[in-house]
């Protein structure tokens, strides 16, 4: 049954009935338009649940103005330690979930004595082995003993604070390595990435670097090592699990950390993304439920349509600014954008069918061909 403008006015004349009826109509129309993106948005939240905090974690400090890295933190230590293995988090590629690290390895005073005891000469090799906990291939980095001897004496293993100024020049071996991290890039800007690997060093009887891949590490050849981590990335917060002071375990401790965006970045991204929708939605709702003179100056139908079209066009450059290009094509923010667009279209249709129909017949804006 077609509801005419007169019928709308009769419903509105009842106490509260017309307003409630209009609200239900608007909710129904808007919900019908946005049901698909709302479902996808709900599925995104469910399948990309937030990371779980680590036990006994600490946040790494971002680099200061005068330093290339933030203050280093000792993740776990062996007492005494022969090697100081430092992982410096550089960058993250959300599209591939590979984190880039600088790896620094320095030998301690105890380590030099241990290499002498094991009859390791400058041509022998130490293998730094990074073992994944998710079935990925093991990363093996060969280090010649001669390169370790080129650095100064490192200090780690149970110390209360690692000195950055003394840690960097003490590293005799330096390398750059990409390590795969588990992540949820499609939940941007709430995306997060985590790693749980095992870091250990072993001695290998390799005469030259050329035949290093024929060497196999064995548990009895393990070199006691302390693992240190620091960061130079200012776009992500990095939380690392710290082993409590205790006797060194028989097997290497897990190397665990979580990378996620700061809360201020998340709030800023959502707030800026919501601005066009909040502006146009507030205008539509104001004129749909407005009273008095303001109601007579409500925008025409084509003006509402142009406003929605302008909002849709504004999303394209806004997404380029807010969403990193390396992220997947359909992120949580994209679903928020699409939900906002469909809601605006639904509100516009509701305005045309509800807001305009309740005007008085003598309203100049309701006459064909009359604007202003």
C-alpha cells in the first residue's frame, strides 16, 4: 500500500508515533543497504582477533634523536655468555609479513677462552641458527671466528643494563636478515605481527666458508649465548618477552616479540576516516528530524545525491593517505569505508522517502522546478 504525504502527516500528528515510525523506516532502509559490508566487517574482527600479551613482556624504546637504535633490552641470557647476539628491528613489510633485522654478534671475554678450549682457529665457523616454530625453514648464518675476533670484547649475560654505545662497536659480525613473522595485515589499522623462534649458536668444523653448508650443528657443540633486542622503527610498538633471571635452561629459550601500531595511530586513522561520513550523516539526520524554519530549508534530493557522491569520491585519496600501499587490497579500514558509504546511501534513500514526504504541500522546496 502506497503511503501518501497526507498519511505521513497523520502519522506524525500522533504523539511520538510518527517519529518512532520514521526511525524504524530509516534503520530498516540503512540496514538493508549495509548488511553485506557489515557482515564482512564482523568477519574481519572475528578472524583477525587482537594479539595476546606476552608473559613478562617489556616495550622496546624507539630511537632517540642522537641514537640510531633505541635502548637495547636483554631478552634472555646465559651465565656466562660466550656470544652477545643482538637483533635490531629495522622495518616491516606488512604485505609479505617479513621483518627486516640487523644482526650483530660479538664475542665476550669468556667466549674467547671457550673458543681456545675447543681449539677453534680463525678459519673455523660458528653457526647462528634461527629455528622457526611454525614449520618454516631454519635460517643458518655462518660466522667465521676470525670476524668475531675483529671486534672488541662484548659485555652481556646477566647485566642490569646493556650499554648501546658499547654494544654497537663491540660486534665483530654484522648481517642483515629478513625473518618471517606471523601477522594479521588485513586488520589494519589494528594489524599486529608476532614471532616465536629459537636462537642458538653452534660450533662447526668447517675449514673454509665455501664448505660451510656441509656443516651440521649438534647440541654438544652449542655455544652459550645471550640474545638482545632493540628497535629503530618509530611506526610500530615492539613488545618482547623477557626471561626472568634464573639458571640457564638446557635448551635455548624462545625468542618472542609482538609488533603492533600505537593506540594513538589507530584512533587517528579511524577518526580521520570517519570525518566525511559524520559530516554528511549529521546533515541528513538534522534535516530529516529537524523542526521549525530549518526544516523548510532542507536540501533538495539532487543535493543529497551530490553530497553522497562527493563523499564516495573523497574516499579514494583518503585511503591512499591512511592505508600503506604494501597492505592487502581489502583491509578493515576499507570495510569501514564501504560500510559508511552504504549507510549514507541508505540514509539518503530514507531522507527521500521519509524526510521529504513529511513536508507541507505549500512548502516552496516541495514544488517541482523550485529550488532555494
